[in-house]
């Protein structure tokens, strides 16, 4: 009873923060002046011709990004997780850094690099620079930026799922063939569902991405929703504009659920103590190290260097601090609160899915994934549609809206992390506690949570990063005087000096890295204490 | 009145019958062994008695009180006051030996607060683990872990104890030693024991009665 | 209590305090202002107000991407449940649109007595101050410099010019002003000529200015503060006030506008903020800031590079007419952008 009630409460909260706002938004699109009408949808399809190009652009960008990211991410995951490549931990951390900030900051970095007065102007010939600069604004530049931004997703998933491969299976393969064949016929097929899941996730994230394409002047369809709402506050048109993307997202998730989900649930890291087999690179060690280092330089070091260099003006940092210290403090607070609530909700969602504790466990998983992949602007619009009314004004005018936005958008992360963690916690631990007479909440608090603690802490850390870097939804719903740092950077971009903007971005990245370093040490301390 | 009674209990998974219409009665203080190969449903029977699985049909009573009937549990596992030793022992890696027993007594309303420390000491001495009270499971040998699992199952003085192949992963010498420990504890405490194993020697040693089980699909053809 | 329990208790208290702080509404001695003017220019003024009066300012700013219309439309959406007290618009068209929607309340500030009638709503719903001019930003070193907005249709500049998306910001207002002054037919012909002459569309005035500064285009129609800021950054650009001949159209002047929100939570504080924003001192600060805005009060001190209003040939417009025209031409502009 206790379990059922608690899990139902979690589901109800998820519905309130996630599903109801979407319903409110779509409701406004079909109920106008009290009458049911499909006018905005008719208008959308009547103007279909002018929408096909941005829809085509979105699908092209998303497909190419997912394809490139999957190839690159898997290759890097294998090199960094499965071989004896030197410095692989350092390189893995370095290549993961783009995940810490919104993709539009990477776009800003590349603009700083390739502009005619940019960082590379003294290093690259002018004609080459002009050519590269031309490529930056459009599909090639957008693709490069999104591949850099999302590659860590597949790389990290590959690193994680490699631990799910039973080393005995690989050893059996090695008795017959060499490593390349073993990887191809044993390792990769085992983790293929996980890789495909990663690719699908990246496809959906790229499909909903707004910031970078807008900055790089590549017309994509989610911009239409942002435009309809942000410029015209037209809920109906914004909802209608979101519907094609929503339809694509639902289709893709349906495919994922039908063909992949059960297989990814079954991919669990092998029990601790079993060491993963590493592939010796032999004479390929140095070339591989050079290749990965070059890639890390191109994808991460150069743009960050451009950011730092362009921030180096005498007054940029003091001015940045003066302009944004309050929003930075707020961002940290909101991110901490958001991460905590995300961990709690995500834990119970993950528990619900893992144990199939309620009949609608599949719907919960799908809902969290759907909300994760929707553009933040759609979630923000939905929250406003639902909560902007006199009776709920107290909530609408508070930072609670920002927290709601985080919960709606990112519960999938903590839920899936919990799911993966619980897969490694034997069910018998909870059952043994149950046999002693402990009620459900006590079993969770004293047995399951401690056993799953590293995963819970990882979920908190990841929730913290994503809340800290969030822009799409929070930009729309923050109450007066309570903007977050990413929103502050975005508003200051209009006529803010490039050095100021760069300094603010550097502060955001640095704060995120420092927070992670501190919290990461805490994780190691807790882990060793256990 | 039997300690445990199963009447025409069935359980299927994904449409495949694992237990079909089983009826078993276990008297108070008896040591009953369920013996059979893998997949014959013996662990399922144990989990049904514990309440960790719900029978599809049939009825289960414990000490005369119905605990499962009509396809649902009438009494949840945490209220059945049953001690259980799991096949993988299910020791909590973050708790010390002493904390295992404290937790096992925390929700036992029959033992009052004042008597709990003494009860824990008794249980530790009973399994000869008093000197390792502050150790965590990772610091113990296989045999020691077994004894902790036994102590946890017995500390609240349950009337019924279930053991699911608790000695299967141990070497022969340790296996025999722990069999004797189980018999000694049974003699001291007088609980009703249902024990699952696939090992004939173990079954003969432990059980005052052995019930041989075989997989449902191996049943003889109907004449 | 064990260490772990103590740690969890402390953590729970900290998170609880953070949550309480996040959800607690702000104190009564505050004013909520929605701002369409660039944050980098408006925030210092608001901070000065806060310092000088002790009234806490809670602001929501538009982003470049919401095109200075996002907070305007947020105000319309919140009409039944107003959250803001004051709206600082970066041009009067939006303020006029809000007046028409019934979002504003009339307030005649004593600070605005010497501002010309042309820049004020007759009923006192909004008042203009500190203006920008719509001017051409040129790449430095151009041999043939455009001197009129008609340069967009000049074949000599084919494919060499960019304009910000006319669906948003001051570009919309400028388009509406052209429709109001030229009439629909001539203005539509102008737009068609722009398309035929390969004029590119950027997402914002700022982006247009950056593209010209980067050498991607030769000129663009932007706001005067966009030019000023790029010059301050040392970028190779110059500004030119278009159509200044005796028979020329004149440049379109875009003043900021401030209005009081009907039913806002802190109306008295809102009036104080309006008085402050409309003061000569604020206009002087905005003239000297990187916004480089032209004061509407006569005789306000301005730095070199910021012209006095009386020295310019300005486009003669009625902002209410322009506002009405702006709404009327939306479908046409959407079609034009779509092509």
C-alpha cells in the first residue's frame, strides 16, 4: 500500500509538471474563444510549403548528427574504454566537457575562432578562414557544433555498456579470432541496443535544438515554435508548430520501445570484481593517441581556447562578475534544488520501471523520455499555458516554475540512471529486508538507497549539470529578477561586448567543472566509505 | 494445526506453469526438504510461502491463518514473521554484522526495545560470530557470511524458517559443517524448517521428511 | 545522532531553505519591470534607480531571439493576472499595441513635460524617451557608400546587403512606418525589390551589424546603438544617417517608451520608476552609455557622435498609425520572409 501510494504520487506529480502543461498548450490550440476549432492546424498545413524546408532541415540535421555522433562516439568509446590507450581517462573527461554547457556556447566559440578578427586570423590563411567561416553559417557548421556537443552522449553510453559485456564471452571469441573480429562479432552486437538507444537520443536532441541553429543561421523547425510564442505569444500557433516535431518524436520513441527498450533494460554492468578485457593496441598506440588528441583539440580545446582568449580583456571578468554574480548564485541554487528533486523523482520512477510496480510503468518511461527530448521552449510554453492564471499566480510568479521545468525536462536522466543502478542491486536485498518486517519506505531508505548510492549520487551530479546549463524552458518561465546564468548570457548577447559574453561563458563552464570536481570527490569518499 | 499448508497452489510465469496444483502440509517443528533439479519449482514454492510471489490459485495458510487465497496475498511478507535465508544470502553490503541483526529486530513488535541488545548478542553467539560483530559482509569468509544470514533469519525467533539452497556455493567440508549448525540451531530453537536443495546428501541429512519435486513438463503422460 | 544522519539532516535543511527562498515571493518594497531595451544598457539605469530610491527592481529582459516582442506578449498573456508594474519598451509601437490591448494605465509623469507631443500618447498611456535612429552601418573603406535605404534596391549592391528579420524588433516598426508614409503599393514594391536584389535576412540587428563588421556584407539597416557598440569594440564599421537630403525621407526615429501596467502589484513604485526613466538625467546617462541614444528633452548634454534631435531630418510619423499598420502588415511580412 505504502509503495503503491508513493509511486502513484510520483506519477501524479510527473503528470502535473510534464503532461498537463503539454495538454494545456495543445488545448489552447484547439479551443479558441470557447469553441473547438482546428484553425491553427489548418493554417499550418495550408502554409505547408513554407514549412517543408525548415522541417527538412531539422530532419537532415538530426539524421546527420545522430549518424556522425554514433560512429564517432562508439569509436571513441571503444578506444577510451576498451583499449590500453594512454591518457584515456583524461581524454574521456576532456571529450565530455561539451556536455556541460548549452550547444549555442560552442557556436559562439567557433564564431570567435573563425571571425575575420578571430583567434585563428594570424594562423590560418585568409582565404581558408573565409571558406571555413562560410561553412560555419549553415548546415556544415551546425552539424559540427552539434556533433561536438552531443558526441559525449554516445561515447559515455558506450563506455557504460561495455561493462555489460561478460568477459567470458569475449574470451571465448578470442580463442577463435583476433580482437577486431571479437569486437565485431561479440562485443558490439552485445551492446548494440544501447548504442542504438544513444543514437536515437541524439537524433531527438538534435531535432529539438534551437540555440545553435539560430545563432548559425540554419533555419530549423523548432525555431518556429519559439518564434510563434516568444515573438507573438500565440499559444495556438506555437502548439501547432510543435506538433510535427512531436509526431516525429513519438514515432521514434514508439520504434525504440518496440525494438530496443527491453534489450537496453537487460544491458546491465557485470558484477563488480569482473574486470573488463582490454584490447592491446600495440604499434597502433601512438597513432591512436595522436588521432584522439587531435580530435579532442579540434572539438574541445580550440573552441574553449577561443572562448578564453576572447574573454581576455582587462575589464571583462570584473564586469562579468558584476553583471552576473547574482544570476550565477541563483543558477547554483536552482540547480541544487532541481538536482535533488530530480534524484528523488527519478529514483522512484526508475524503481517503478525496474520492478514494473504499477501497470503504467511503460507509459511512465515513455513520458519521461518524451519530455526529455522535447525542445525546452515547448515545455516552457506549456507551463505558462497551465499556470498563468489568477488562482495559481503565486506559483507562476515564483521560481517554482523553473524547478517544474527542470523536473519535466530531465526526470528521464535520473530515472534511467536509477534503472541501470538497480539492475546491479540484487532484488534479494530488498526481499531480505521485507522478510524482517520492514515497511517499504524503510526498505528503500535503509537497504535499497545505500546499495544504490553511487548511482544515486551520479544521478544527482548529472541532474545538477543539466539544470545548471538549461536554457530553453527556464528562459521562458523565470520570474522577474530571477534569471539564471544561461538566460542572462543569452539576453546580454544583444549588444554585450564579445569579451563580456566570452567571460560569462568561461565562468559558466568553470563553475560547472569546479562543482563537478568537488562533488565528484564527495562521490569517491562516499564510495570508499562503503 | 499445521505450521504451513498449501492447498492446490499453482503458479505460472509467462503462461508456463512452474507449480501446478501442489498440496503440502508441514507440521510444527518439522524439517521438510524440497528436493529436485533446477526448474522444478522448489524455489517458487518457498517464495510463495514467504509471500514474495502471489499464487495464481489455491490457498496458503501459516499457523492456521490464511495468508494467500483467490490469487492474492492476504498477508504481506513483512507481516508473516518468517525468517528466510536466500540463495545468494542477500547480506547488505553497507551494514555490519551487528547492524544486520539490529535491522532485523527493528520492526519486530514482539521483541521490546530493552531486550533487543541482549537478543542480538544471543544470536551472534548462537552462530559463533560474536567476535565479528563490527565486520561488514565484504570482510567475511563464505562460511561466516552464511552464519550471518542464519543469524538474521533467526534473531526475531520466527516460528517458520525458509532456506533456499543456502549451502550450494560452499565446498563440501564447509557445507557439512553448516548442515550440523543448522540442525543444532533447529534443536535449540524448535522452528519449522522448509529447506530447498538439489543435493540428495544434504536433503537426507537435513530433512525429517523429503518431498521430491520434478518439473511440471516432466509429468507422466495422462492415461 | 550518527554522522550520516547529521549530514542528511543538514543537507535537508539547506535544500529546504533554498527551496523556500526560491518559492517565496519578493518583498512589497519592489517594482517589477519588463524590459525590451537591451539588458546591457537598461540594467545600469535600473540599478541606479534601486540605489537611489531603495526600491528593489525585479526585471525580465527580452533576448535577441524574442525580438523585443517576447515580454510585450507576455504582458498581454498576463493581462488577467498582471505580474509587472512597468514596461520599458525599446520602441513606442509595442507600447501603443499594449495600450490598444488594455494592458496599460494612463500616467502623466511630471518628468515628461518638455518632451514633444509627437513622442507621447495623447491620453498619457505611454511616453517616449532616449531614442535610437535607424541608420546604415557600413563596412569601412567602401568606395561607393549608400546614402539612402533605397540602396537596398540598387543593383550595384546586389547580394551585398543584409537586413534584420522584419517580423521582429525595430525593423518591423520601420517597415510599418514605410507602409504608413509611402502607402501599401510603394512599400510592397520596395520589399519585392529587396528580394530581387538578393538582400539576406539575419535574425537580428546585432547579427546584421556583426556580419557587416566581419565583412560578410557591405551594409545593413540597423539601430544607431548597434553601430556605436561595434565602433567601440574597434570593429571596422561606420554609421550613416540615411535620407538626410532636403527632399529626403528622413531617418526613422525610435524612442524608448515607458508605460504603467494596469493592475500591477506595485503601482506607486511603478510611477516612481517611470518618473526616473523619463528624467533628463536618465537621458543624459543613456546618451553617454554605449547605447548612444538621442535625448528627447531639449538641451540635454550629449557626447560627440550622438547627434541632437534638432540636427537630424526625421521621418514624420504618427506612432499610433504605425502601430496599427504594423499589425495589418504581419501576414504580408510573414509571406515575404517565407520567400
